[in-house]
């Protein structure tokens, strides 16, 4: 979840929608209760983020959630990321964009 200034929510959706093979468009905009998130101040992963007046909570899918499945499967090797520690590549943004 990222708090986005109200006037930029539509633009955030437009931009991120072009990158479906990475995080892509938001999965939800607004009240996290619709996703089963009772308290934004107590996230399952990472640090809490404050939503200020004039901001809207915007939710994207995240690979950190799938790490629970990887832990359960216990493969011999898995390359993933942790909150705040993203996978870095030399592929340019244009290579991931849907045109």
C-alpha cells in the first residue's frame, strides 16, 4: 500500500497499468477493509505507512506475500526480495512496458 495524493490516483493507475509484468495496476483503491486489512498501522510486512488528509490508500500486488508460499514449499533455491530490498536488473523500463 502506498498513500497517493488524491489528485494523482488516476495518474498512478495510468502509469502502473503499463507494467503488468511487474507490479502492474493497483488491485484496490481506498479502504483496506475491502481486502481484509483491518488496520493499516499494523501491516503483515514492512513498516506502517501513514495516510494523511488528502491522500488515498492504493494497494498493489507484491512478491513479498508469495514468499510465504515459498517458505512452505521449501525449495532448494529461490531468488526473491524482502520488504524494502527489491530485485535490481539492468533491463530498461521500456522493456517491461505494455505499449
